[in-house]
């Protein structure tokens, strides 16, 4: 799993395939593992980016933000 630091928060993601990107976001309380079969199928034509929404145990700030802020954080606000 790769990591990127965005707005001071280390985020985990997995990139599968080549081509135009599609971002797959899991719901609560799931993880990116929920996309495992879908991402593999999409990767035949696209670059599937499976994001962990900050609940990964190695994230810098896990569980330190209110749940409504998750969407704002993903939009870069």
C-alpha cells in the first residue's frame, strides 16, 4: 500500500492498473478491502485508486477528526 501526505495527514491508497483514474472510496466502517474484486475488474481499462479514508492503523491522525469532516477532508477543504 502506498502513502501520500495531504494537508498534513498521511493517507494510504492502492493503485491498480493503467489508464484514466477512478477513485474508489469505501463506506463506514469498511476499508478499501471492500473494493478488492471491483478494483481488479476496473484495472483492465482504468487506473483504480482505492483510498483508505483515514481509518488505517498507520495513518498519522486516525480517529482524531469528527465523522462529518471526512468528506470535506477528501475534497481538500
